[in-house]
């Protein structure tokens, strides 16, 4: 149940969103009023960002999130620096300072895979992190694309050595948040028509096309699908649209096949915009209990200006019927019709599914 003021705000927001779809007839002043009202409506929707990496407690970050009614799940991830402990410490400090604003998701170091006590120490660490408030456990693309076993073979997420960890998490009712694989664009030549051009230009180590030793997208996704199928009691949130961002129909096939699977949209909204809006809208309607909002925002996007611009762009796309430009003026961008999602669907996507699946209060 939302606190009363938030509920009121939300209702006001809904009315304003509805009002703003009517074309103003009184000239510029009315148009400006309608634009302001529409903006207020987008802000007023209660939101949980299930995929954020903020670490530093800045007044601008927290006040901007509050203005947009965003609570955020701080996801600890191995990352290329592998500094898991420092990230977990920072996330815990941020969450402790703002317990009503942030939630925690922990991870474990997969590069200890070949050590004899890997499974036991990982479970002990996760048990402690869950006791400290972790609502989920993140696994990252290093499993599948980087990690190798003692024989030098790439380790996939369905490797049986991980199984006791999944059994433990299923028993604890703790979901796994799985960023397994990369966008299909990672296995294709660099192209500035792709929303991922900037990322692979700046992170060439993950551009699998230039590293033929990295297993194929198909191999990694097939292993991920087997893992989801073999662990029906484990709740799995496949992050970044399950690394099937190029076609919502592919995401839908997995959601149909695996009742324990959920997805989130972080850093893949531009991939949605590459697909016809009516098709994407149908996907959100059909899987309205299974899709959650995420951003992947972190230390690089904590200024008010950056967050305002990004949240405004994203929520215009989900809420409005008129056209919206996604991307950045200097880089990849595309102007598309908004999804015009019904309020009941928006509400589930924006926060209710996250609250239920990650058991957030
Ligand atoms: Zn992330």
C-alpha cells in the first residue's frame, strides 16, 4: 500500500497524463501548461528501477530520484574491475543512509570457480549477504564469455558445479538476476546503425565479433535457457530483456516456456525502439506480469540534468501515444511512436512486479 500523499500524487498524475493527450486549443500558453502537466504525470508514477549501480550518496541523486518517485535496486556486479567487495560496501552504505529509497542485490566472485572450496564459500557469503538485506543475487556475462574451467574451456551458466548455489537460493526464495550473454550486436560487425555502437566502440573486449574464441550468442543463450528450465523453483530475472533484445517475440517464447522467468528492460529501451511500437506494445500487454523497469544507471548518470533527461525520455516512450525521440542527439537516436501503455500495465511494469518478485516493501 502506498502512503496517502503518494497515492494522491499518483492519481493526479494519471489525470494529467490523460489530459495531456487532448490537443490544446488555446494556443501557446495552453500548450505549455499541457506539457508541464504531462511532465508532472510522468514523474508521479511510483517506480522501482530493478537495475541500478549508484554508489555515491549525492544530494542531487537522492533528490532527483525522489522527484521522479523512483526507488532503486543497487545491483553489485563483478564488472571488468572485479571489485565486488568495494561495490557491496558502497551499496550497503547508500542503502543504510536511505533505507526507503534503495534495495540491495549481491553477487559472488565467479573467478574462484576452480578453487576446491568455491561452492561452500560462495554459499556462506551469500547466506551472510542475504542476512544483511540482499533481495537477490546477480550473475554476470563473465559467466559464458570470460570464465574458464581448469581445462581452459569456457564455463556456461548451466555448468553443474553451480547447482548447489541455485538449490540454496531456491530454498531461500531469493531470485537470481542474470545478465547472461550480450546483445546480438556484440557478435556482429560494428555498425553505427546499432544502438550498441558506442558501447562496443568503447568496450572492445566485449565485442565478441572481434574475439572469435568467445562462444557464440546461440551457445550462451541455449545454456541460459537450459539453466532456467532445470531450476523451476528458482526465480530468475533475465536482465537486459534476456539478451534477446533484438526481437520481443524471442523474449516472449522464453516467458511462455519458463514460468519462473522474468525480464527487465535496462539499457535496452533503444532496442525496443528498433521494433514496431504496436508489436512492442502487444508484448508489454501480453506479459504484463513478467516485465520490470530497469535502467543500468550508475555513477556516470547521477546529475539532476542527466537523470531528468533520461527518465523523461524513457517514461514518455512507455506512457505517451505521440512520438518520442530515444537515444542522444550526437549518437544513435530514433523517433518512434510512444507505447501508450494502459495504466494498469504501467503500474505493474513500473513497480508492482518488482515488489512481488523481489519481495520489496
Ligand atoms: Zn548493470
